[in-house]
C-alpha cells in the first residue's frame, strides 16, 4: 500500500488540537498500514522558518521537521488555526508559499481559523467552507464569494477541505483516511484511536458567554 504524504503547517500560537488531532489520525493510519511498531515517516510538520521550537497557543512546544524554504508533492497540506493565524494572515511570503504548495498538493485543508489563510491566499472563492463557529460570521464578512456553513463539521469542496473548530480536525482527518486508503481502513483507524465521542455536557451558550473578550 502506498503511504500518503501529508504536511501540516505549524506556527507560533497555533491551536494544539487543530494539528495534533489530525496528526494522530494520519500517523495511526500510517502505522496500521505499515505495521503498528513502524515510526511515521510520511506525515510531517512544516514551520515558517528554521526556528528550533514553536510555542503553541496553550503553551505546548513542538519541533517541526521541515520549513517553507521548499515545497513537496503532497497528498494533503493541512493548515490549522489558533490565535497565531492573525499574525501571519497577511504575510505575503506565507500566502505565496501556500499558493505554490496548493498547486503541488492533491488536497488543501484547514481546521478552525486556518480557513483565514486559505481565504487570504485566494484559494476558497466560490466554495462552501466551515470554520470555528465563533469565527464564521467574521470570515463570511471578509469574502462575499464564499459561503460559510457554521453548522457543518467538515466540508469537502473539490480539492479544498475545511473543518470547524479544534476537535473537528479529527473528523476531517478520518474522512481523508477513507479517501486515501479505504473506508475499512478509516474504521480501523477510528477504532484504534478509540474515537467515538459522546459529549458529557450540553449547554446552549452564547458567543458572549463563551468569549467575553472575543478572541476570534
């Protein structure tokens, strides 16, 4: 079985679960395909520069395998979200790299506010997309050429795939495993990571109650 090649962009203040959730799914799928004790070799983190360490939104520090000084022929380029997207949303060098890499990738994906980078790179015009519910209206206001569906957890629109906030990246990655391997392999991966969520709490909280300082 050919192992898909997947790159995940990481940057200062990236939201941890936005990329760690998909990372776990992709590497688990690879391990199940190659042998459970085999280290993942085809899923890697890509940083904006050659800095040795990236501090994430909640304080986790990670090391990237590569940086944007080069591009790859990828099956998926995934762009997570988090507060850090605001700092790089208008960085033309980053946007140009994303546009170049998009041409060499089979799919381009975002989780949460990673959709902001896809939007600013001009890659989601005329697409239905999703993002974190608290950011959906803002994203829609930025671009009348897109349709933001805040009620959707995952949306595929041609070679563009978007996921809602944080944990929705796990669902997105499992959909990709089905496309890249098979539905059975996606089911094996889901069972292996024991992903069968049932929300323990249910409250109808407003955006103001959730985020009085509106971080989105």
